[in-house]
C-alpha cells in the first residue's frame, strides 16, 4: 500500500509544478522533457508493474487456461504512456486541452484498485465491497481495463486539461464543479470512487469540449450574421 502514497505524492507534484514554474517564470525545453520522463516512470512504468502483479495474482486465483505471459500485457501501459507523452511534447495544441487520456489519470486509476485488492482503506458507506472485489479482480476486467486505458492514452479524444489561465469562477466553473464533485465522492467512498471519477472526467470533458464549443461557435456565427 505504500506505493499508493507515492503515486498520490507524484500526482500532487505533477499538478503543482506548473503553478510553481509560472510563478517563478521558469520555462525551458529541458524542463518539459524531464517532466515527461518523470511522468513515464510515475504514471506509466510504476502502474504497469502494479497492474502486472494484480493480473498475475488474478490469473492464479481464477485458474484460467491462459498463457503465463498474458500478464505481461500490463506493460502496454508504460509503452502507450510514453507514446502519449511524446505526442504531447510535439503538439502545441494541447496547452489548455488534452488529446487522449493524461498519464496521471491512467496511473491513479490503476493504483486506486489496490485498496480493494488488499481489503484496506474501504469506506464504511460502501456496502457492496464483495461484489466490487469480484469484478475488479477478475482477469476479464483487468485485461479489458488494460486495453481500454492503452487506447485512451493515445486516442485523439479531447479531454479537459487542468491548466488554469486564471482562478476566476466564470472561466473555470466546469473545472471547479468537477473538482468539487470528485472531492465529495472521494470523501464518501475513498479510493473506490476513483474509477467513477475517471468516467465523470471523460463525460464532463466531452460536455465541455464538444457540446459547449459547438454551442459557442453557433452563437458566434449568429452574432456575426
């Protein structure tokens, strides 16, 4: 479980380093590359190793007739994480909007499964622990999650980026609403909430980047005419 605390610390520093860099007015190509290298290790390789261990354990307990090397599919996560970060570094359009799932979100999703696997840190308000445990420890779920996360990492799906131009409510209200809901879900359900927060993130991102942007463009078109 110590690995969970380290990934949370990595996520905190990854989120805050941008604020610190802007406050100190420090920006360099070298810093951008080092940031990506750190992300590959923290949110790609480390989650890949954890997922590999979970998959190997799951296959052993479920006695499935699968090749031993099936668990190594977990290392698709670091491979696609590196690919996603390389795309990010050469794409200037991702300054305030992501294309594809951010690596921290992928890593946090995988690490959030650990408490359920170990039976620790579970919310007393979450009554269906046993059913949830059976779902996420099943090889079908872990394999499906691996393939889906790998796809989302390198997809071109527009997703919300938490890079604030300012802290005003009007310009960032969707981000603030998402953060408030996420904190409430986490307080109520602990780490079990993380997969649902990820789904919420994708849904809200779709609402913000697709529906609202189309509505804004339509409004601007009629305003000009």
